[in-house]
C-alpha cells in the first residue's frame, strides 16, 4: 500500500508526505502526515475540508493550539507502542 501523499503548497511546489493516520476529533477529521524530506521527525496535522468534488479532499492548516494538542494526544496514545515520542 502506498502511503505517500503529494500536496501543493501556496507557492505551487509539490511536497511529499507519508500518511500516518486519520484522527476524528470534535466531529472533524484530521490527517497526521510526516514530511518525506524532513529528518526532524515532526508531524504535520491538517484538517480535512470537504469540497464539491467527491473524489478530492482539501486540507487546511490548524491554528488552534488546543485542537492541535488534542489531536496529537490521540495520535500519541494510539501509537505509543510504535513510535518513540519526545516529551516537551
């Protein structure tokens, strides 16, 4: 199964990510992505937005720190035995 997702940034550049998980929080869906070319190991959390085309999805950044922390907390709990998470 190919877990690679290609997104286009606001400058028109293609950026590749590894899809790690889909998290539902507060009746919204969020994707957890790991940049392929990034060696920091920091994930990206994006909210899934619906658009008119049922075959496509739109992702938007999440600015709310509370939502980011809650979604990442769910992800960490779900994968606590598979990843070595660094604590703040």
